[in-house]
């Protein structure tokens, strides 16, 4: 088996990589990849906040 990052021979301790450095490189790829895919849509959050504000404004607290 060869390292998917640099194609060198893998070392048992770092399988499937050849070294911690390559394992870190792969981890970095995963992290940047997950950042590229937004988990929540900012537009949706803003719309939801606006909606909540509107519903709150439509029912104002009545002063005694
Ligand atoms: Zn490597």
C-alpha cells in the first residue's frame, strides 16, 4: 500500500499514510472540504429571524 498523499510506502503507525505530516495534510483537506459545504444557510437564518420579528411585532404586549 502506498501513501495517498505522496505515494511513498506507508508506515503501520500512520496507515494509510506514510507519516504524520501526510495524515495532517489529509485531515486539512477534510477540514477545508467541510468548510466549503455550509451546514446552515445564512439566508434561511435571516429569514427566520425576520419572520420571528414580524410575528412578535404583530402581537405587541398590551400595557395594562
Ligand atoms: Zn506520504
